[in-house]
C-alpha cells in the first residue's frame, strides 16, 4: 500500500496531527543541534526514514517515533499521551455514568 493510500484512509484531523508532530520533532531535533545524519544513526534508520518521520508519514514504525521522542527527551510527554487523568472525554463520560443518588441500605 502506498503512502497516499494510507493517508487517504486516515481522518483528516489525524493526518494533520501527525504532520504537526513530525514538524515538531524536526524542530526539537534542530533546536538540540542534532544533524539528520546523527539522528538517523541514533535511531538505526536511514536519513530517508527520518525525513519521512519528520514529514508525518504514517507508515513510519511507531517504535521509530518513540525512540526519536526518547532521544529528544520527549518520551515522558509521549507516555502520558492517553493518560486517564488528561482524557477529558473519558472523564466526562465517567461523570455522566455516576448515579444521581445513593441510597442507604436499611440495617
């Protein structure tokens, strides 16, 4: 399957988020003064794969993304991406499921 076919199957907001993530990773790498050759070597990937990661290509392995986050010292943020405490929708749904009243049982 070609990249354009993979992207076509992704929701547009997800595609945009992935592209932004790639741009942000590239910026973080440049701010740290890490050359593309060095970053690719540290990731054990080719420069082409690094460029695809930094463009937000959805076909790049998740392990490569996580390793890049680790190299850039961003792995904690990635680890908390879906943390229950920051899941606004999940918290809202939990709140709606709470009972309206709690009745005491007679002893």
